C-alpha cells in the first residue's frame, strides 16, 4: 500500500513536470494527461494493440520523449483499456462534452 501511495505521488509530480515540459517544447496539439505507474504495485492488465489516430500517436511520442529524459531505466507500456478521451462538441445552442473510453 505504501508503494502505491508513493507511486501515485510520483505520477502526479511526473504529470506536473510534463506540463512544464510542454510549455517549453512543441505541443502535441491535444491536451494529454498520463498517469505513469510502476507495474509491480498494481494489478496487471493486458496490453492490447490499438490503431491510434495520428494525433494520438503524436501525443504518445511527445510523452515518450519527455519520459525518457526522466526515467531511462523504465519501459512504458500503454494500457489503452484504462484510458479515456474527452470530446467537446460545440453546437449553436450549447457545448456537449462526451467522455469516451479509448477503445
């Protein structure tokens, strides 16, 4: 349990550092939040291949470049089944936000 709490704290700091990194480097064009966790502290999930949109591939690449500067000894495995995507539709009368699973 202690490892999980420490891992979540590190993940929050990592996301803050990523936002700072984005302010000094080219943005992928989509808001991206990544929670990078240590697999040994959490349940195991099957990683499946997913054909991502070009925009999402760019996001993954930008995060990977950032992450490699911070944790060269760690390997990223993307668990797309745990991800979500917020899509904002702007219509004449109102804006509708859809929260969708990555799949």
